[in-house]
C-alpha cells in the first residue's frame, strides 16, 4: 500500500484529539454530575423526612380528635355517638346495645382533658373527672381503620 504524498493539501486520516484543557473539562463534568446527584438525593431525602413528619402530625391530630369526640359523646350521654368512634374489633366484642347499657351504668363523666398521643404505642392519656368528684386517668388505645385510614378508639384502660 502506497503512502500518501506529503505536501500541501494532504490531510491526516483523522483529526488529532485536543490536548488543551482536557483535565479541566473532565473535572468540570464530574463536578456537575456530583452536584446533580446531591441535589436529587438531597431533595428526595428532604421529601421523605417531610412526609414522615406530616404523617406523625396527622396521627397526633386524628388521635386527639377521635379521643375528644369519644369523651364528649360520653359526657353528653350520647352513647350511640361514642359507639360510632369505636374500631371494628371493639364493636365485635360488644354490641351497640351492650355498650350503651354499660356506659349508662358507669359513673357520669363531668369533664375530661385529652393528653398528647404516644405515636409509638398509639395511646392517649385522658384525665377524667366523674360525677361525685372522683378523678382518674384513663388510657385510650387507638387503631387505624384499614379502609379509610382514620384513627378509631379500640379500647380504654
């Protein structure tokens, strides 16, 4: 195979790669990629933390609300409304009529104060004042409805 002639107008078979700034372009590209990775992962991590915090706050709010509604109904003598706040397991253990009969026979609740929800055990302390001046601390056990996700009263200790 003959070699190409030398002289003007002869081009090499391919262009030579640039040698200037090669390292700086490499580091600039790696830095931009790392920045994009940090932004994506950091944003995702922040979103996960935000979801966890808002989920805990929602559980606390729902737990206090359902406990307060339950005790308000008992204090007002609206035992059917209190029964409606119970979870399915509690309703299976006791019918509406049995619950209403039992609640009516217990000492009347004069006032109550709902405490903070313990999100690890899903319990809420409630300080109750009964007719006649008796006071006691009751512990509401919460559960979550599998269909609606709403918090419900599953028992009182």
